[in-house]
C-alpha cells in the first residue's frame, strides 16, 4: 500500500562529525516527528549518531536533508545513508539509549 509520498522505505543513516553532546538526537527526534516518521535515533560507541526511520521516501529524503544540516551547536562532517524496503518499525519515533548518554 502506498501513501501520498510513495511506498514506505527505510533509511538507515550514520551521522559523523561533532554530533554527540550537542543536542543532535533531540534535533533528529523533532525533525522525524514533524514528518510523521517511525524509528529511532541513538548515539554509537564510535562517536557517530545512527538514525533509522521508515515512511514515505519523499519524507525520508526531507529528513536526510535535515540530518545533513544538523543543529546549530553540532557539526556534520558526513552522513552515510543506506536505503532499504520498510520492515515495519513500531509506530512513533524515539531516542534509543546509546554509548554516550548526554545531549
């Protein structure tokens, strides 16, 4: 079943740069929730942030654009994005616990 933004897809993105301890997870949460996407954001042990989101591809493209910009306090060096078919995540978007607890 396809919605107005096309068939559901899955974005698995790894964000590198100064993205931990600068409010990046809250930024990603807000952006994904504004787009009505399902998924999560988490800090990774290597200092990156992982964002997994599902929804219409057009909305995921919008999220990816925002992830590449990041919050004012952060600095995004690069975003490595992998695209897959949607697998059916739990409804809603959340911050998952990760290696670095502070934001």
